[in-house]
C-alpha cells in the first residue's frame, strides 16, 4: 500500500502542471531534445515557459513546446519568442500544430490558421526569406502586399521585410562612392585656378610699379 500511494502521488504531481497550464493560455511546458536555452539559460530537460520568453536551439538540437490545444516544435538553429497565443520567429523555424489558432510571425510576415480546426503548418526564416508550408488545414499569409489564403498542401515564400523597409535600410546604410574629396575634383581645381589668376591680375593692375622694372 505505501508503494501504491507513492506511485499515485507521483502521478498527481506530474499531472498538476498540465492543469495549471491549461487554465493559463500564457504558459506552457518546454522540452529540450539536445542543447537548448531559455532566456539565455541552458535547459537541461524541461522547463515552464511563459509569454515573452526566448527559446534558442543549437543546430543539432530541437525543442518542443506543449500548450493547451497546441504543440510547437522549435527546429535546430532557431531563435523564437513565445507569446502565449502567438510565436515570433527571429531566426530558424517552427512546426506548429494547433487547434487554438496560434499565429506565427517572421519579420513582416504573419501566418494564421483560417479556423480553430486542427491546423498544422511550418514557418522558417532563413537569410531574410520566409518559407510557409500548410501541412494540414488552410492558413492566411499576411505581409505588406496584403493577405492571401494558402491551401492545405501548398507552400510559398515571402520576403522577411517589406520593400519600403528594405529601401529605407539601403538608404540609411549607403556609403558615398566618391573616390576623393571635393577639393580633388576637376571642377574644383579649375575654379581654384581661375580664382588665383583673377586675384593675380587684379593685384598687378593695381600696382604702381611695372611688371618688369628697368632698375633693380
């Protein structure tokens, strides 16, 4: 009997966090499969995770996030921000399975299930290109060009940043291509020479002495 009571107690302790997280949509459980970090701290096996937490995985690892009605796999070499009812992919990718309509954002691209029916989709953000795959159910892909529905079984790609943001970024980071200073340009040299000649002529014409005096 003491052994049975001990086993039941362990089972209750293990099931308690699930009930607590089910009542709070901003919390979930994180399970690491390899090297993973939560807000910069190493995750040995599992940990509670809350809205606003950052999850990072090594290239040869992965992590699973279990929330009420949703299961999210964080792929290797990824950095994501868990927002409870949504995800923000900073780099890498996620595989989302949800019946709670969890949306995923990567840059300016947002992917949302069409309904609360069970939906499975992948979102990866590598080198500024966002790839979306609707594995089960339809999703809506929204970016600066508008919103389109991606049917089940289809894939698409989008730029991480809008064209306007890219243009501003290029302008802000542009470096002048001139090879030398302004004073080294042919126009500036010509203007300077003309100015010197003009001043010399004016001085000579104003002088009372001839240019070549007969006496030393």
